[in-house]
């Protein structure tokens, strides 16, 4: 889900602890994030690409994919990136009971040691939020170029990102099969722009 600034403003009132961006006063910094992996084909390519540009990122992983691809998950960690929880399965919080939602998250937490959580689809009920904020830092984003959309145009994605990018932006991409074709065009171009504009890439931590 791509939230407009007005919707983000409303959500910030009702969900004040959710992280949307991390403004940096002194440095030009962006935070690259990838959801849904690890994928046996896409994630290794993402890691190779990040390494080629000396970039760092945060991977919000699905527990079922960590279970299926433990070696790739370990590669993410050993290559200096950070990880967050994205649920064991990709559940829609608006359509899932709080009990089932929390159980699904905790099952994922048994595989991923992190205090960061990103809700799948960016959808979370008030009760789920109140339960989770006690234990996790909930991370959304301020830029989602839409790499998962099958009719997306990587050039338009790049133009959109360049227009909206600012220091402290959290950019959400996806290391999954839906995003593969768009990501392979978009990510190198984005990293080129980040380097040209002298941005640093940093990982999200449990600030």
C-alpha cells in the first residue's frame, strides 16, 4: 500500500510510535529496505548488487522464507545488512484476528532476532498496534516506488523516487519474484543516483 502524505499525517496522530522516516540533520542518508525475502533467486542478486555499490540495506523477512532459505538469510547478516520481522506468513492485519496475527509474528520471531517489525501491506489494526508497540519498533516507509506492480515502469519508478527522495527517507522495495524484472532495472539506476548525489546508505537498527 502506498500511503499519501495526508494519510500518513492522520496515521501519525493515531499511531505515534510508527517510524516513517529518519530525518538526518548533518548527513545525507537514505535507508534501503527489502520486504518478503529471502528468495533463492532474487535475494542473492540484490546482495551482489548492493555489494557492487558498497550499499547497505535492511531486509524485512518472512519467516517461512527464512525457514526455506537459511543460507541466504545468513548471507544477509554476514554481509553487514540488518534484518526485521515481516511475519511468518504475509498476513493482512485488517483481515486477521489480533490473536492469529500476533502468533504469526511470534513464530517468525523465533527465526529472526530483531526488534524491528514491518506490517505486511502496511496494514495494522489499533489493537494490533497497541500490542506490538510494547515489544517492537514498527517501521513503515515514506517512499514505495511500486516494484511489485506488474504494470510498473522502472523509469517512472526512478523519476518518482528522485523527485521525492530526501535525507532520512525509508525506501521500500521487494526481493521477491513479483518484483524481479522491475528491480533488476530499477535498483542499479537508483544506486547510481544515490552515489552521484553523495547519499550514504545506512541500515535500520533498533534505535
